[in-house]
C-alpha cells in the first residue's frame, strides 16, 4: 500500500507500535460536574510504552465548553496535535484535550477525534466505570 502521508517515525523506529481499535461500550467524560463527551463510537489508541488513550468523535464532544488553545505538539507517529482548554462558568482548565486534524496515514482514523487528559478531567468512564 502506498501512503501519501506516511508517519516518518516508523522508518526511524520500526519496533514502535501504534494500534487503533474500537472501544466496546459507551464512554463518558466528566469535567467539573459536567458531561463533556459521551459516545458509543470511541477508539482505543495503544502505543508502545504508553498507557492506552481513548479518542472520542468530535461530534460527541460539547465543544461549546472548549476553547482553542495556542498549544501544539508534534508526534512522528501521529502528526501535529492541537489542544483545547475547558471553560465552565468561572472554572478554567488549560489544555484539557487534544486532537489531530491531519493525522498520518497509519492513524488516519484519529481525524475528527479528541482525547482528554485523565488527570485534568473528573472521570473517564467506560460503561459507567472509571478507566
């Protein structure tokens, strides 16, 4: 398969793995007493040496509570990430979520998905139980 937007990291680190698979069940993200995201279409990202990360479709996120952040990062396996902060009333949490607008081909399914930092949200729940 020819890829037009292949991740350069895999050439340099061929033993590094990044896999995506659907989450079985419903996922809910709670922050500051608010449900910020709820879906039955989440994706697990499993990456070498890192804990699994849940990505939620952007359409299932309450973006009215999120604010664009100036923060960006780069991963040679996934691409350029952008960040969002959370504003609920007077409460503000910086860089609570991130996503990839144009991920590399190997993780193209991450487009239009958002992940949340577990230590910055109140809870990430799978079928009502904390992850």
